């Protein structure tokens, strides 16, 4: 980077967390530090210059950012804003992605085109960072992938290129559970330039299990070899409920071969397509004690189930073709013949219709695909996304699937109120992110009403439900009603928002107990001198 480059003015204290690898724990550590600083009375904001993820969130200013940054905003107890993730890349092929700048899509680019576009993207990154820096006392920045990816160093805005541009200190986190943690840290540092090495102020080792006394000699060697302190060895925390930044873990997909949880009663399946998006929709079901939830991966047969859910997709026609290639369409037809229930969310909803057209080529080559035909609707992809946070109620068509009111504990009722009235207006809340406009006769029988407007559809035989709402199962009351509709007696759904909040608190505890917070604060309080 040129020494004459002008840095954005900002008053915040800044720290950047980079990782030796993807999934080293950057998102988790940023979340943890954010909440720990909030506990100290600080005004804190998260920031990720560039993110590549298919899990996204709608912001308070009507844009789109990665879900990890939305979760980090929650840790800061502030509303998510597009400035927290000014560049979001949403892959729609193996070599291309939709490019979202400061919350809004500007088009699709292949990897080479985007590499040339980085100089323009950098201006948006620095602009957003400067705004946050003027509003908050601390800005905690998350890198992407690894800073040692040599092929991506030119015009970098995601890791050291950003850190150099804004002159901020860096700490590097490595995952000891992967093995080779010392090689990861020493090798990453060695591949940085001298000025970048000087910018690194310490290491964090993540996901440690065992007696730390057995690790101490290695920590001493690492500090002596690099001259950098180990700021903390973080334990492997079980049962954390945080929204995933992007991919589904291989373990989650492979769980199809595992045994069902003891005592579960409702079998729920979600087929995994190549461009699955917002799979955080299933977090509540994955944690539900009465549900055996399984992702089905490529070349896996769909087993007998009570409910199949088709997830969202960033490339609906391509994912629909993949679904058919896997033979899952035939399995779904068999599932419905035997009375099983089927839900489609967003792109999954579009697949349930008669056809999906993309005349502008927004998600690939222009054209039309034949849908699964389970709902009498058609969808046309159009320029301009629907991005909004919404709230509403479930359709009254779902009322018969609710638990019997007479079996529930008595509650005071007003004059003229019947037990069934207690089930009116079951609330739902979530968000919409889609480019499709769906029309057809099935919409006359809506699944929900969102902000007073009908949404989605339920089939005449009451077996198929489609909706554009992400977060469909996040409200315990709505989850109860939907699982009852699918056949679960007396559902008792967990509160996923409360579980996420408790996980964030657990992470903040971890910082206080397992990191050298005095050194952490010293890094934050004192700016780093640049190397010549």
C-alpha cells in the first residue's frame, strides 16, 4: 500500500481480529469481545469490511449484511446497520457472486471482474468505517479467511489491506481443534510483510480441550519464537447457539446417518442444495427437544419424515435442477402421497410453484424452469430485492393444527371469549430477502399475514405451505402451531432468541476468564506505530 494513502478520520479505538483459516473463530471472538466491552460500559460496533456468505440479515436502514455481523450487533446491543458490513458477496456460481455494496445489490461479477472492482469497493469500505468510527467508542473488526492468502493480497480490503489503510492493531486467532496450531500461527505471521507483522499484537488460541499445563511449553516457545504474546487460550464451548456466518458444517449434514434423538417424535428433513441460503431458519428446529431434525446432503436418500422443508436459495433454478437430479422430487411426491407435510421458505417457496422465470438472468442464464407444481403459483425474478423486517400472524388455516385449547391450563378470559379465541393472531416475525414476484390462485389461501398483507400459500389439501418469511420458526408460539400442523402433539418450542442471548453472555464470560484483558485493553487504548 502507498505510504501517501489518506486514512479515514475516526475517533474510535479499533481492533481487528484475523484468523489463520476460515472458521478459526473470528466471528465468535469478535462477538465475545463486543459484549465484554459493552459490559465495561463501552459504546461498541462490529465491522467486517468484506464478507462472503449466503446467510444474510436485513438492517435497520433497509439493506442487507451478513448474519454474523447482525449477531455481533446484538452483542453490542445495537441495531444492525449496513455500515457494519459494507461489502457482501453472495455466491451464485462456483466462479461468480452477487455483489452487495452498503446493503444493496449492484450486480453479478465473476472473480476476475470483482478483483478489478476492489478499488471501488474499498472506497465504500472506508466510508462506512469512518461513519462507525465517529459514532462509537470502540469498533471491533473481523477479517475474512486468512491474511496469508498470497493470491488475494493485491488490493486486499478484507484483512491486512484494510488494517494498513486504517492503521489498526491486529490479533490473530487459530483453531487448535484442527491440529497444527503452532504451524498455523508461525506460518501465517511469516507470510506477512514486515509492517504487517509489526501490526500483529498477539495471538489467541481457540477451541482448546484438556489440561492447559500440557500446552504451556508450546505457548512459551511460540512467544519466544515470534515475540508476540498469547492473549488467551479459549476453551471449547459446547452448545453455543450463534447464527452461522455461512456454510452448514459437514457434521450437521452427515448426521443423517446417525440415530434419532431419544424420545423425539417429529421427523423433519431439509435437503441441502449447492446455493442454500439462510439456513439459520432451522436453528430452532435443530435445538428442539421434540424434533429429530436432519439436513440431507448430496447423494443421500430422503428418509421417511413427517415434515420436509425446502430452504432458501441464491440460485433457485440451478438448485431446483440439482434437487431433481438427486431424485428428491420423487421422494417429496411419495412423502405427500402418504400424508406428509411440506414447507418451502423463500426460494423453496418458489420451487413449489408451477414455474420460475428469470428473464433478466439475475441468477444465471436467462430462462424459465418448471417447478415442482405443488402450489398453483408462478414466480418471475425481477431487478430490485424485497428487503424488509416484518411481523405478522399465522393464517387461521393453521388453527386446526393447534393443540386442543381444552387440554391447556385454564386462563382468565374476558366476557364472550371462547377457548379458541386464545389462539387467534399467533405472532410471527422475521425478514424478507428475495427478488421474485410470485402470482397465482394459491395465494388466495395465504399462509401468513405480514404487516397486514397476505403472504405465501397453503394448498387445498392442507399438506403444502409456502412463505417468503425467514425466521418462520423463531417465535415459540408460531413454531408450536406449525409443528402441531405437521403432526406433533403438545409441542413446547424453545426460545431461540433467549438461547442466542445466553450464548453471547457465555462468550463474554469466556473473555473475562480466559483472556488477558489488561493486555487487550492496552492494545485497544494505544495506537500502533507503522513500520517504515
